[in-house]
């Protein structure tokens, strides 16, 4: 046996231990955050490395193993660097500049290949209210605008019912690109795209946020609670009052959720009015 073998085995052991300890942790820069226990490190490393890129570099780079047999020795190279810095958008001081910055984003290459348009968001750049949905659907992808299909019309009606004009608020989504077949966003895609939403909120500085559906609520609140527990009372996102309610598309599927949604949005309006006093 080669004299190097114990060292090789120790390297493999260390990496397997690392993998086992951190497989559920999305990793940002040099810190480790437990935000999503469903994140599949193995799948994302092995299967979709380009779905988990942050900034211009990958958060995880695919571990490179060079395995060859020479005199029955196996040579294993350790994984290459797996961290990279998060994006820095500090030079973008307006939504327009920020749009120019991300409009050609291809971090989720499978979504970038199938999209017609990146759906950045639409509305008043100085809005007091930001409405956050899940991801563009077919019509949104076609037109490049959020909430323009049937669910969009329902959202306009809901806003009107609580005396908000759609043009006065800003509407956007967690994901800027349409997932094929309108499937749910994947954890890696949310991780790729959420910095864009956070930057939008930083630029707009709304007074209140209305989060529509589970993904919007959980992403903004960094929570794993189901929608039923998140809705019905106010939360805070970076000091901004946030209310979670049902997504209009869900209301089209299940009209029983219209009543609790109505209760939520009335509460939202009441709080908005009391903040203005
Ligand atoms: S979903 Fe977001 S992160 Fe992914 S390609 Fe589209 S804009 Fe980029």
C-alpha cells in the first residue's frame, strides 16, 4: 500500500463528514445559515450546479475528483473552493439601474432557456405598498409583466376592494422567471433569485408588504411555517409590516379561501390607514 493512502482516506473522511454535517445548509459567502432543511446539497452539487449560483460565481462548485488507478493507488483531489461572495448591488441606486443589472440573468440556466421574458416587477417605484407573489405564469412570461392573467385580474379586484390602485403599488414575484409547467419554485431557484427581491425592497422602501402565498411568505420571513399559520396577523420584514395571505391563483382553485383572504386584506388596509394617521 502506498504511504500516502492513510492521508487520502483521511481526506475522503473529512469531506464526507463535511457533506453530512452541512448538506441541509444553504451557504452564503463565508457563513452558514440554516434556512432550508429541504435543500438537497447532493442533488444541487451533482445534478444542477448552475441552479445555485450567487453573483457571477457559483455558490457551490462541483467537487472535482480525479480518480485513477496507478499501481492500485487511488489519487483523489480534494473538492475545489465551494464558497464565493454574495452579490453586491450597492452601485444600483434605482430600480431602472437594478433592472439593467439583472435583466440577462441566467443563474437558473434551465429557467433562462425556457423563459420568454424575465419578469422584473411593475408599478410605482416609490410605492408605499409592495405586493409579492410567487413566480410568473404563462401570460406573465409572455408579456414580461407580473400578475396579468386571471389571477392578476383577481389581484387587481382585491386591491380595488380595499381602495388601492394597482398603478400605485409595486407588484413583483419571488422568482423572476417562469418555472416550466408552472411548477413550484425549487429551493435552489429561490436562493438564486431572492437577493433580487430583497434589493427591490431596499430600493422601494415600502411602508407595508402583502405577501401572496406560501413561497412569498416563507421566503420573506425565512420561515417554514405553513400558510395557515403565517396568515391572519402581521409580521415584520426589516422593520416593514408584512401580512401573508392566499395567492389569487389559489383562490381561483379554491373559492373557500376567498373569505379568509378578504379578512386578511381588510386588516391590511386598516393597518395602512392607522399608519397614515
Ligand atoms: S429565476 Fe431569478 S435567479 Fe433564476 S435565472 Fe431568473 S432572474 Fe436569474
